[in-house]
C-alpha cells in the first residue's frame, strides 16, 4: 500500500479503503466447464483484478471448493499474483454458507465486496444475493466470471443485478481505484498491469510512451531477465 496514497471521495464509488475483493473457486475443473467466455481471457482478467488489489492494498478473500475431491488447486499464476495466500477451503457451493468465508469478509470491516468467481449462476450469484440481504454492497466483476453456457451466465447476471448488485469489469475496477493520474504512488504499477493484460489499451499506452513522449521501450518487471537492472 503506498504510504502517501490520497484519500478518494466515495459517493457510491469504490475506493481502495472501502472494499474487499472476494475471489471464489478459480480452479481448473471449474474453468473447464466455462463456455460463455474465452477461458484464457477469464484467467487474464482475474490477474488484472488480483494485481490491482495488491497495488492498492485492498484485502482479498480467496476461497476454493473441494480442491482434492474435484476442483483442483487455485490457478498458480493467480496465487503468485496474490502473493501466495492460503485459500479458505469449503464444501459448500455457496460461500455465504461457509462460516470461515463470512468471518473473513467481516474481519476486514468493509461493507463493499468486489466479487469474482466460477460459476456465475452458483458460486457467484448465491453469495451475492445473500451478502446483499445481510447488508453488503456487491460489485460483480463480470468479465472475471464464467458459466457452463451463455444462458446460465446471463441469467445469473440478471439475477444479481435485480438483487441490487453492480456489474463491473476488472479494468474498470482498477481505474476506479486509481481515479486520478496525478496519484503517482500507484501510477507506474497500474500502467504495467495495463500493458501486460489490457490488450489494445495496453498497446496504446506503450505507443504513447515510446512514440509520442519518446521514452525508451518498456521492459516490464515480469519479463526482465534474472539480474537485469531496471532504469
């Protein structure tokens, strides 16, 4: 968390200080079943969200279901992006039925939940509806979620929106946390995420740096050779 991070006005928006990220069942077997979005894109978008949460110091509650019996381990690249936390293991499809998960959310003291997971119709919709019932405000990161068919995902999103959830994307969440390009404590890290994961936007950022502002080509931290020096 940047020591000099500015305090952002809230007024209904997300800030790094008013929310917790919940990432649910991002495991191989769950991703195998996704048919409404490209699976690699879902991985990519969850990495945006995970890296952004670390940049801004937003607490993350990571949970898994039936790791040994069915679903497999959390994607290793996601664990690395989050700093290798220990997931909360469950047997319940609905995370809000698991006392440890709910306790972890409550422990943060935050009433806004930025929620992503697989599958949308069960592991996302069910805790979303019940968290809203219990007084939380839930922002479902739609492009980090997926389901077994387009109909399943679309129905789930309709259900959570009707219950009061707000649909967002991974990129919109990161930019909402940044809010002002003058906030230099997080600027470079946010731009690194954009260039690594945000497609045309990231390419545009790199082009503006090198072709418009004549900066040297960027070498992102994760692509530097061992022992390389950053300038």
